[in-house]
C-alpha cells in the first residue's frame, strides 16, 4: 500500500471537508464521527478544527488553502482538557492564541466532582451542561455518551440536549465511541448502559446529514494500515442546500510513526 500515492480526504463533491455552503447557511446541520477503541479520530478532529478556523487541513488534504477567520469553533469535551487539544494541533494551528475564534469547554476535569453531583438524578444538571454559550459556527461535541454510562439520564434526554445545542450553531460534529456492534441485542433493559448507547447512536444517525465512521480492518491492523474511514450520507438531507453533495467513499488510512496520515481509496 505504501507504494501507492496517498489521496486527499474530502467529504463533499466541492472538494471540501466542511463546505462553505454550510458555513454561509442560516440553518443548523449535524454530522457524526464514530470510532472504535483502536481507531482514535484525534487526527481527523484536529484536521476539522483546522479547516473550520483557517480553511486548510494539512494532515489530510494539501489542496485546501488557508482562509483567514473562516469560522468560529467551539470544542466541548468530556474526555480531554484544553491543553491536550492545544498540544495536538500546534503543528498546524495555534489554538492557544486563537482566542477570538476558538473556545474550549472542559467537561472532563470536574464532571463528576462539581458539575454533576448526583448522577442518579442528573437530568437538570445535564441540561445545564448543554445550555452553554457557543460561538455561531462549528461545534465539536466529544464523547457525550459518557453521560449515559455515568448518570441515570436516558438516550432520549441526551439526544434532546444535543439537538438543543445543534440549534445554536451552523455545524455540529458529535464524536462518539462505539462498541463492535452498534445494536446490542443482549442489553434488553432500557437502563442498561450498553442499551442506552446503542439506542443513542441509532437515533443520532437518523438525525444527521453526514456520518463518518472509523473502524479497524476486519483482519486486524496491517503493517501499513491502521483502519478504514467511511464517508456516508445521513438520514436527513442538507436543508436548503440542494447543490451540496456528499462524496460517499471508503478509505483505508495509516497513522505513521511520525504522526503523518496516509489515505488510500478502498
């Protein structure tokens, strides 16, 4: 595979990752990024933050050009602090000194010590988490499914809050880990965390315009291939954007030892 030329990653037929049509629209859109434990999407999320802020995405698409102040970005994370994002992105964009256009909301550091004090009766406190002010632009919501495992809220409650957040921005990316099987037939009780996660993901997919899935290879990790990435349409079309077409495609990708990304058509 390494002897073949690598490809640029694109999500739309206009050769973009986040189309300018989306950023110019007065409406709100939803995309999902799902992954397995062995296929962390850190590199992809960092690239999407970069292209949201300044147009380029140097790791995955060398054709995209820099555009000053392209969009405002808010990252809401349940699994990382701001320092982790600043460190991971520093090669291509300086988040530390991008204060006008970049906001980070840390729901990792004090989630169960200050923000949610009663996990068994957390509906009101969870609702407050999603009442956060976000800059009108692109929002990344990282691993909200943790709330399904750590509190008594239902998948419908979490979805309600996510859709409420979605209305505040132009583009929301929900980043979520998934098990090997999205539908867990053995988890029959609605209160079972595995059932709640499966129910959440299925309903989330049916509310999205775009779904990105990262998965390991069926045969396991190869020497020069880390996993596969699938770009597919969600259940809902892009409202009032009839000319925006998703570039449905499957890639295989490799994260090299020096943290470069190589993508190939599958």
